[in-house]
C-alpha cells in the first residue's frame, strides 16, 4: 500500500472517529430540525405558494449530490419550451440580498454555481437571494415573462412550498444510511423525504443491476405518489478554461494535477484513477475562494511534476473562482471537466415527461 493511500486511510479513520465524539451535538441538532418541521407540518409556521410552476432541486445532506448538474439538465431540456428562471442562494458570495445576474457579474458577487449557470445559459434569468420568499417576487418583477422558477438547493427551505420537489441522494451515501450533523451529513431529518415528488439516486455505478435498483427502492420505501430514478455521472471532453476551442481527452499517458474545492470529489478521483497515468490532488474546502497565493502554490506544484505530458484539471464550479486570474490562465494548461446526469434503465424520457406535464399543468 502506498504512503499516500495509507495517509488517506488513517486520516479518514481519524475524521470518522472524531465525528462520533460529536454525537451529543447531533442529537441536539436533530431535535431542533424535528421541532422546526413539526411547526411547518402543523401550519404554525407557514409555507407560501406562488401562482406559477416552482421546481425545487435539493437534498437532505450537506455535500455534493449533483444538484447543479440537475438544475442544468432541467434548463437545457426545457428552456426552449418555457421561459425559465433560476433562483439560488449564492452560497459564499460576498454580497447580501437579492441580485439578478448581468454581464458584469462574477462569482464573488453571485456565487460560483449561479455564475456557472449564467455563463452556460445567458438567455435564462439567474437570480440569487438568501430569503427566497422575498426573492421570487423581486425576480418576477424584474422578469414578468417568467413561466417557471427553478429553486437551486432549497428543499429544506420550507417557507416556500414548491409545486414539484426533486430530492437527490447519492448512491454511495443514501440518506437512509446517514445521520444528523455533525456526526453524519444530514441537515434535515430522514422523514422529510416524504415531501419529495421525485427522488433521484445520483452518481450510481454504470453497471447498476435491476436487482440492486429494486433493493435501493425497497430501502427508500417510497410513497405511491413518488417516483425514483437512477443516474450516473457522464463526463465530457476536457475544455481549456480560457480557450474554449482547446480540448483534451483523459488517457493513461498524461499526469494530472486535480484541484478541487467541492464537497465530494470522490467520483472524480475514481475517474482519474482509472483514466490517467497518475494524478496528484490539491483539495480545498467546499466553495473555497481561491487567492493569488493559492494560485501560486498550484503552479508551483504543477511545475514540480516531471512528466512532460501534464495538465491541471478542475471542476466547472471551481473554474468560476479561477477566471479572475485572467491572462495568467491563457498559457496555463488548466482544463475544466463538465459533468451531466445520465439516466439509467432508459428512463430519461419518462423523467422529462413528468417535468413537462407539471409545468404545463400549472402554467
């Protein structure tokens, strides 16, 4: 076993052991979440509905379950049929309150995910606001032609009652096997899954069998009105962060410096383990704001790699926090790896029909 692998194993063991010691805090946190949900269930705290289709994409845990690719999937498939808008919190942005993205926006102002959406879909209104119940009326005032609002990461924000709730849970870390923060990763109680209309098990292995699919469905135990879908990550060609005409393929003759500031880089690490000569990892906290000192360290690490065929690789979210380095990126082999949801068991059309029927019914 390599030194790096041993170090990773020991650090993971230490982290899990430390989190177990925080179990009393998890009980307190879980009790608070339970009481809050009960207040909403009993209508002591009120949820507000809007007179247009509102689709919520979210999860029960912290960490990456694929919310951004799911939002992009919805926009990519329905923006030509309906006038969509996206509303996000804009996590770790440097601004407060409601903001509508424009040509002068950047990731520091609106957040990395909203900036990613804006660059990919400039024709779709992208807004951010911590208080979504206040932000939706402002968004509709700015864009009155909007026919459907997609709420990014809002499943636990019960002040708004979405017409369609899409709940994501990761194949290797199902919410049914998790526990409250900080011992586990749940930020909402497991029973909250009953509010979902659609449950998507993400980041599945491509070889997922029908038998295992049924076992997961039985474990989740959906209600009769709920539908469960399974997706896997599909990665596209690597694209240069500045020169969009420059592409690379993953292959076993290239060494890669992987730089990430996302919640769950595990699927990407597994991809590089199988599709590169060797990869090195520089891992930062989720939504990390890269500084010029970080960039210097990254370049220094990259220069220390002796292999002549080498690149730096990052995610689309992280790329939004690198673009500020401007011209310094032009001659650097920094590539971005796009990821999309690929539905398993030939159920993509069924999923899209469900979304289409909902929007048409409410419009």
